[in-house]
């Protein structure tokens, strides 16, 4: 069986399942391309309001295939550079996608699988799930934005420990540090992610899109520029039809039904 990214729907949520059964859901160029294509289609679909990324079976994702990396050592460097660009394009598409994306992690998220999980807006993980920045174990360095996400969200010393030691970190520790949003019982990460997605699906899509964009911009912005962006988003959302629906529903003490 070859690696693939399966796409199904659960209500208004698109579920993307990484399926590479012989290599613990390791990633590759075909999955990167399919991920970008799926998000491009979902962005323009009014029926899809959120996305969940999950691994098939008992693993989330083992990262890159070591067999493929070993083979690429015999090829021109441009081959591996192009492959990493494919991964990075998918990571970028996740970060710029205007709808919430949730990682549902069972088993392990290692290497680029760890990067993929942190690129999502939310992470729901089983209590026994583990995360590993295992690059240094095979004399490699991070990709997929892992150094950026850990560098932004952790003290430098802790990020250095995780990236340089390459040891497994349990989901409860990531939850305590704020990198995992929710812990579930083992085997229930997908169910937990879908329940979270259902809550998000009931909110105004334009509001969530603004929040995601503002959070992304805030990392490199000055206060003055962020205040300007917040003003523009707020005014645009106030004059969106959903603001009328939401304010009226709140005043009438009724649940809103957003467009």
C-alpha cells in the first residue's frame, strides 16, 4: 500500500487522515501535495467550517521516511530541497488557511509529525501520546517550522533540550506547557477533536478567520501595527451580516445561526 491522505467529512468538518500503514504514517511529497489541494478546496467551500488532521491506526505521524531520506543522499541536493519545500508549503497553507485546523494525536507525533501538529490551531491528544523532536538522533536538524514554533512558545533552554536531546515528551507535559489544548482517554483523540470542531463550527466563520490571522500577524508585529490590524478587522466584522445575527441572538438570549 502507498502513502495517501484520505479526505472524509463529519458534518461541517473535513477529516484528513494520513495513511501510510507500512511506515507509521510517515510523510512524503504525495501527502504534502494532497494536503495543499484539500485545503485549497475546503477554503472555498461554505459547507466546510473546520478541519481535523489525524493519523490512521495507532500512530499520528512518524515524520519523514528514513528510507526515502537515505535514498535521497545518493541524489542531487535539489531533490531533498524540493521535498522539504513541499512540506513547508503544506505547513504554510495550514497557517494561512482561514478556518480552524485541529490535530488529533494518538500514539506518536515524531519529527515532521511533531511539526505538523504544532502548525495546527489546536492539538487534542490522547493521554499516552508522545511527541518527539527526533532529528538529532539521526544527525539531522528540524524542518516543518518546528524550531520556529518551539522557539516562539518555549524558553530557549527548554526548546534546546527538546531539539538537541531528541527525547520523547509525553502529552501531559505538553498540555501543562500549553502546547496541547486537550487531553483525552487513549483512543479518543479523534472524537475529542471532532467535538471541539463542532463547537467551532457553530461560531461565525469570519470572526474565526480574523482571529487566526491576527494571531499569526501578532508574532512579528509592533503594538502600533497590531492595533491598526485589530481596528480594520473589527470594523469589517461589525459590518458583516454575522455580527447582526450574533448581537441580536445575544440580546434575545437565543443561540445564533451564522451564515
